């Protein structure tokens, strides 16, 4: 485990933890098509890359972030932008 692995992991874990309220708040709306799906996809893509690079702790925390973003995609409604 390297210093880089620890520092990236701390940041990734922090982002995952601070995103959880968005999942749990039933009134929150997110721009699913413009942000959530690409974010979740990119994070999912990086998990095996970090794991193959030997940054295992980073891979685990990035996987946690990806799970949170996929939950946002699955559970939160799309933000409406039109007028009523």
C-alpha cells in the first residue's frame, strides 16, 4: 500500500459518504441523464484499472462511490427542467 493509494482512497471514501444523503433523501432530484449515469459508468470502469495497478484500497473506495452513484440512478427521479 502506497501513500498515493491512501490519499486517493481517503478522497474517494469521502465523496461516497457525502453522496449518501442524496440517495436517502426521497425529495432529491438529480440530472440523471446528464450526470449520474456517466459518473457511475466512469467510476465502474476505473475499479478494475486501479485494482490491476495494485491500488487495491483505491479500487475498493472507488467501487463504493460507483455503488452510491448507481443507487442515485436507480432511486432518484430525473430533475424536471420545463415550466408547468
